[in-house]
């Protein structure tokens, strides 16, 4: 089963976060404070605007990533380590 995991400040659903955005600057400060995280570049296997890569590697995985979008941060199909990383960041 595939799913997205979101960090959000929305009271009920990440998709209904009007007035409850995580500011992009706040997320970027989290990224800058964590030596294991870095902004993705076009040279990376995975790249899209505002994508962050985690230096940790998992077998059979192109690399864990997180993306800030519309006031939320999300990752697709996270394993237990990614969930833990997101919880710590939150």
C-alpha cells in the first residue's frame, strides 16, 4: 500500500490548512540545522522544487526525501526511519 505522510498544523486535514501553514522559512531553518538534510538539485535522482534529501540510504531506495508544499511537509511511502525523522523535525 502506498501513502503520503504529512507534517501539518492543520487541525483536521493537511489539505485544509488555510491559516495554519508551516512557513517555508521555518522548514528551511529545520533543514539548515540538520547536517543530514540538504536541498535537492537538478543533478539528484529525485528533484522537484522545495525537495529536501536525507543523506541516509536504505536498500532498494533511491534516497529518502521530504518536500515542503503549500504550508505542509510530506514524504511518500515512508519507512519507519523516515517517520521517526519527520516526528523529530515536527
